[in-house]
C-alpha cells in the first residue's frame, strides 16, 4: 500500500507537502503513511482513493485494477 500511494503521488508530480495540504494534514504525518511508520486511517485512505480516482482495494493491494468500482445505482 505504501508504495502505491507514493507512486500515485509521484505520477502527478506532487511533493509530499503539496499532497498533504490537499488532504488537509501535515507533511510529516503524511510521510509516515508513505513509509509505513503509521497506518492510514480509513477516512484518509478514502480521501486518497477519491483524489486519485482509484479504489481503496487498489491502495490496499487487494486488486491491481486502478479504476474505482462503478457506483451502485439506487433501486
């Protein structure tokens, strides 16, 4: 997971500081997620997935498909 969030950030040419500001946290705190020093809280994980247009499962390494799941339609 940690490699994927770093790769996604680098693919967008963002620094840790820039991305941390986007999701509303400090660069130091975000850095600890990329290095695996701290686990990523669910809310932050969802924010990262939404920003990059991917699924939380992709970030967690449960799938290699980057595209998010289609939204379920309400019946």
